[in-house]
């Protein structure tokens, strides 16, 4: 993936595959298992990404980051959150410093 449109394309593919036969598609099976299973899988991939980063193995980190982004796409799709909503949230944050943005989240 090289830019935003690639993640948009991934989201589209995930959305299509989520509707497939769970016996034929990992995405469909994961989606059919529900949000708790998807969230746990996303969490597992996040931990594996951290471990790969700490091992300083770029190829392993790249592979785990790919898994993490894929599972994020499945989670967003299952919750009905579009890639565009994600881009809008990120755009909202770019107008201020990271510290100011983080401080603004204390009431959430």
C-alpha cells in the first residue's frame, strides 16, 4: 500500500469478502464470528507488531504491520465505519499539535 487510495481499496475488498461464504473466506468467517472475535484478533496483531518492532527485524515488522492494517480494515467494516470517516478524523487532527489533540480527548 502506498497511499490513502490503497487503504480505501483494501476496505472495499474487505467489504466484498465479508459477504462471502465463511467456509470459503477468512474475512467472511472472521466477520461472522462477530466484533468481539475481530477485536481480539486485532489486539493479537497489535501485540505481534510491537514484538516485531522490538526485535528490529524490518521484514517481520512489515509483515505484522500488514496483518494489523488488514484486521483494522475488517474491524472498521464490521462496525460500519468507512475509510472516509477515518480520513476525516485524521484530517481533523492535523490542524493542531499532537499534544493539543491528545489533551482534547480527556473528556471522551
